[in-house]
């Protein structure tokens, strides 16, 4: 490699081989009974590097300046959610960090509490009608 451009091109080609669309939207997993799960991830890529051309006594005679440099790449892949497909229904199940405060926990639990309350009231209404 002769310069930063060559190093960057090589690094990007290797990242492209490693990370593709199937890394972000994973391969569907069939669990049977018409249930399929599709993983979804988030990818962070960082590239950093530097280099320099420098002259030496031997380089002056060959009219080619030596190059010194380096390039580093970091890739972080985090799970975000799962799509759960059952028949015609699609549900997203997020993968989230646990709530850190009581208010966050209440907000996180609100949809489940509303579903349970609705089921309870529906069951109670059915019993009264019978």
C-alpha cells in the first residue's frame, strides 16, 4: 500500500464483505406453528488513520518518497428488536436496556397493563352477561 487512499479502500472493501444487509435485517427463523422471527440490529462503524510521506537519502535518489501510516477500524453490532410474524400479524419486540427510574419502568409497563386491564374488564363483562 502506498498511501492513505489505498489503505482506506482496502479497509472499506473488507468491511463491505463482513457487513451486509443481512447483518442489519437478519435471516428469518421459522419456529413452526406459522411463527417467524426476524432479528434487527444496529451497526456502528468507526474508521481512523493517518500517514505521511517522508524523504530519506535513498528516496531522493530514486525519486520515490517512502510512506508510513496506519488505519484502524472498529465495528459494533447491537441487537435492536425482533419482528414476530404470526399469520397476518406482525409485532415488534424491542430489545431495550432495563428502565433506570420508576417513571421509566411505569412507561415501559403501560401497554401490558392496559392489555391486562382490557382483558379483565372484557372477562368481567362476559360474566355479567351470562
